[in-house]
């Protein structure tokens, strides 16, 4: 069945009709050439009064999913306003035009309203697509003419203090915007492609940094393991998982618990996205020689109590993390691994001394993010969840506490099969086990769980 999400929608045409009727009967006017009115309909569309409603015009029906039609008819006043402002911006074709500023303000406000983490602006099939990443997934929210991407690119570069004539090299910067009298920060990245630039705007939402670890979605037994580990004065705590699994949010929530005037906390990040009060944050800057290695080699001279390493990426970063853990520091870090037991073999791969690992490693927290059922419609599909049946995400996780037996196995560098056999023996609860608990509690679906953990 054809998708209409990546096609240009004429909102003037849609709003020339009674939108409440279109929603009720699941009908989307798409194109009128003067002779024929083209309508998108679904298997559930009610066409009984269609001919009369559209003034007995010659009608042609095209098929698509019901959810797509309802999604396209949602937030119609916002989409119409963006459509209108884009047209006026293109008409005046000036970076000083207030229409372009108003368009961007409306776009950013809309993305924040939808809890979007990123806005993707890209060229596709002679069109400019505006896609929002919400709960980890991309969805097209607006489609405009192809040439509009050049205008929006130039304006974004202008307000980000970038060279507006440079479109052959990747660029990145930041900008701020007042939205409803509140200042928001955004990170801009542009990348040259075959057709046009690809533009990504990251929404830097400062309220995310104060997330309470009790409200992220951890199961009670996982929370207890985390809280006990954070009472330690030295050792290594690792949070593992693929990109986009919420590792940074979890680590920031741990830092919020540890943060106090009695302790010095230093972070090494690339980049720093959020400023944490009372914490010394160091941002890597390779352009001036302030690289990861240099910061790590000098960090202990700052007399820290707690060290946060954004990502253990090589032998050196792991070596310093282990040494710091051994010499009276609590070290929190992220590392890429599929699960808790595979994290141990990942440490071996980075040539870590098995004795150091067995002595310093205290907790490995492996996690994923799964979509949660929409609480507004109970997973039926509504405007709040953009007719996806899901809204928001929760964590599924497993916590591997390094007890004496595991420490001995690590020191002896035993195989992952030996680790897994021991974990089965002690009835360790895996990612899948925690996910099944969330399915049983009707928080998410088995389909979503299997998709995320790759079974």
C-alpha cells in the first residue's frame, strides 16, 4: 500500500474543506487539477457521503493506511502555518525576512511540543523533508519544495555563525532561540550529500539532565543494585549498550545522586551537551590538542573523588579508568557491548589486566530502550502518539554484580560460556527477562521487545 508521508501535501487544499469531516470519515484531499480531485482513503474510510460532500466532483481514490491519513490531518493548523510561512520565505528569498525567522521558530516549537530529540532536514525525490526523531524513531512531519532546503540551510548557518557559502564540507555549531519567551539551545550539523546538504538539529533539552533515576523505568531489583553500587567510595561501574540505548541519561542520573559539595566530580565528555551544577566538566577539543588521551593522563592531578568517562573507547582510556578505580576513586563510564557478560570479554579485547578488572569492576549495567504503550489511547493510536500506539520509552536492563566467584573467573580469564553457565546457576535476570516483565506489566509489547534485543 502506498505511503503518502514523503509526498508534498497541499494544506491549503485540505483546509478548504471541513477537517472534522475528513477526520471522521478518514479521507485526505491530495491534489485537485481542476478536473479531478484526488483523495487518499483507507480500508476503513466511509465513502457514503463522499460525492455529495465534495460537491459531486470527479473523484479518484488512492489507497494508504488509516493511521497515515489521521496523522496527516493532525496538528493541521500548525502544519498550515508552516506551509504558509515557507511559501512567503521563498517568495521574498531573503535571509533578513521575518518569515524565515517565524518559520524556524514555529518549526522548533513544534518539535519541542512533540518531544523530538532531533530534526532532520533533507532532500528526497525533489522535495524537502522535515523529519522528527521521537522516542528513537524518525517520522516525516512536513514536506516542502526541494529548493527550500537551500534557504533554511543558509538561515541556520547565519544564526549559528557559520559560513553560509560553504556547502561542500561538514559544519557544526550551536545556536539559541527564544520560544514562548524561554531560551532553548540547539546543536546544528550539516553534511554535503549527492543531492543537497543533510541538516540535523539536536534539541538540547536541559530538563533531561535532572532526571530522577527512580523515574527512568528501572525495575526495582535493578534500582537496588545501582543504589548499592553508588555507595562505594572506589571501583568501576560500567553502563553498556549500543548507541541510543540511554547510557548517558543513566550515567547523568547517577551523577545527580553522587553530586555533593563534599566530593569533587570530574567528567570527560565529547561533546558536553548539558551543564551539570557543581561538577567539573571537560570537553574534548581535538582542534587545539585537548584530546581524550591528554585529559585522561592529567585527570588524577585534579584530586577527584569521582570520575565520569563519557566512553571507554581504547586501551588507554580503560587502563586509566582501572588504575583510578584501584587508587581510591569511583569511576563511572560507558562502553559498547551487547550484554553484561560480553562486557567482560570486551575488556579483555582492550588488553586489560585480568587482575585489575577482577579487583576494580563492581557493577556492569546493560540496557536498552523500548517503546512504551501510549497512556492516552491505551495503544489504539491517537494524535498524542502520532498514531503509532507508542509514546515515550522505558528501560529494560540487567545488572551484573561482580561477586567473589565472578571476580575469580575474571582473574582466570575464563570463557564467556563459563560466565553464562554461572549466571544461569545463580538465576541472573537477563535483558530478556526484564523485558518480559515489562510486557507482563503491559508497559510494552513482545513485538517491540524482540525487535530491540534482536531475537
